[in-house]
C-alpha cells in the first residue's frame, strides 16, 4: 500500500478513534482521550453516514448515541471515507490547518468506488 493510502486509512479509521492510555497533551496526540470533544466512533464497529446528526448539532448530544446513523460532529463527518479528501481544499498547498479534510493537490484526491 502506498504511503498516502496508509495515511488516509489511518485518518479515516484510526485517528481519534482508538484510545491512547497515556496522560499528556491530547491536542498533540492522534489517539482519543477521556473527555476529548473530537473523539470519534469506530466506523468498523458502528455504521454512520457522513451527514450531520441534527440532534447532535443542536444539543451537543444525541439520544441514539453510538446507534445513530449520522455523524456526531465535524470530525466524524469530515473524516468519513465518503467525504475525506474527495474534493480539493480551496487553499490548496497554502492550507495552514493542522487537520484538513480536503485534498491539497490532485495526487491527494481520493476517488470513490
């Protein structure tokens, strides 16, 4: 598997999904920490679409929890395989985001099968 594909796989299926287990600055860690707001559900374990959950957007929580079929938050939506790097970033190679859900050149674009 090419390096870019490995990076994409990590971002879509592992980033902020698996728990870290260490006490340190969670903002600089690729893994999830207790109480972290950008923790995501494991797409290999829970099915959900990239579309935002209206309840989660409005109230910050959803009564369906992990059983909800919609994305809980920006990271679940933006890192979803049907959305992640499927369109170009409007800032291209000048992008300054720490985490960007978009491709910065045509080589980074992912084609959906």
